[in-house]
């Protein structure tokens, strides 16, 4: 369990860079995700082919994974949309509501029993978001898009939990990201007609940032995350991901000086989210220790 938590928090640290990269890459949110997923699929396929490590799965399972990948594609588009309509800090902090939605959805969609403690911790995170939403009206559109992103993130993790025991993490990732690529490729003409982009082809520097986003923040981070999900619940994974805003916000402060645009309510909200994560980590370690005894 301890190794699973270490892998999980390394993945969360890597994920914390995605928000800043969404600003450094000036493409619109749909194109960012399409390029990110396309590079990831090509890189991962070549890696597994070279290692001869691509697991064979049934057609039914492949279709399931492709459909789950559509959820992560929508999540990422909404996530970057939240950043574009607000800023990195707001987009990342909205991700904290994923824990609440997971606490509600996981018992309904899996055999996991409903936990009032998890619901309470999720509500603490949601209260943190409400403090920001209520007192700072400038970012409401970005916050709403960010909450939609969190709902799809919760669905993605819950459905993933059903498959981690039977499919190797990197094979699962390849099929899921491929599903996202297929969805976005089909929708892209309609999407661009509704949300026109200033340019379609990344610049030289943006190609570099996209490679970082794909190789480090997607392939490596998701591999670690899926390995951790074999040992921890979907709720624990998503609540731990609430630390992603902490890393991402600190990076945004360093690179973009976003602290100048944020009110005191933001910091109260962030503190509530950090408390909910800390409490859940203590609960996991105590439960693990009780089982060992």
C-alpha cells in the first residue's frame, strides 16, 4: 500500500504541471488535448511494440476501454477550457470536486460500500470551491467548466477501477487514449466551427511543451496512477489528485504571478481542500496498519 501511495503522489506531482503547460501552449483547449492524445498514442504504441509488451485483450474489453477513453478526453477538454476562461489556479482548484463526485458515484457503480466519511471529505473540498465561486464572480464560467471536468474525471476513475485487475496499465492507457483520439478527431470539425482557433499547427516551442505534456504528464503519470489504482480506491485516487492544484498553483505563482489576481477567499478554499486530502491519507494509513496488526 505504501508503494502504491508513493506512485500515486509522484503521478499527482507530474499532473500538477499540466495547468501551466495549458497556458504555455496557445492552441485552444480542443487542439491541445487532440495533440496531447495523438502524441501519447503514437509514443506508447511504439514503446510497447519495442518492448513486445502489448497485452492481447478481447474485442468487448477493447470497446469498453475505447469508450472510457472518451471520458478522459472530455475531462481534459473541459479542464483546459476552465484554464482558458479563468486561469491556472482556478482551473486546478475546481478539480478538487472530483472527490465528492467519486464518493457519490463509486458506490452506485461498483461493489464498494457507501462511505459517509468520504462524502464528508468530498463536501469539504466542494466548500473550498464554493468560497472561491461565491466571492470572486470573475471566474464563474471557468469554474462551471471546471466542475464539469471533475464529473468526467470521477466517471473515468470509477470505470477504470473495474479494469485495472485484468488489463496491464500501459495497454489500458493505449486503448483509452486511442478512444479519446477517435472521439476528438470525429468532433474536431464541428468543435472548431463553434470555437475557432487562432492557429492549428503548434509552433516549434509548443511542440516541445506538447512532448513534455504527453511523455511525462500523460504516459508516465497515468502509468503510475493506474498501478496505484490496483491497490487504492477510486475515491482515494481522486482525493489525492486534489493535491494537483497545490503543485500547479505554486508553479502558476512562480511563472505567471497569478497570486496578484486572487482574493483571500481563494486561500481559504485551498486550505479546506488540503485538509480533506490530509485527513484521507491518515485514514488510509490507519486502516492499513489495523489490517496488518
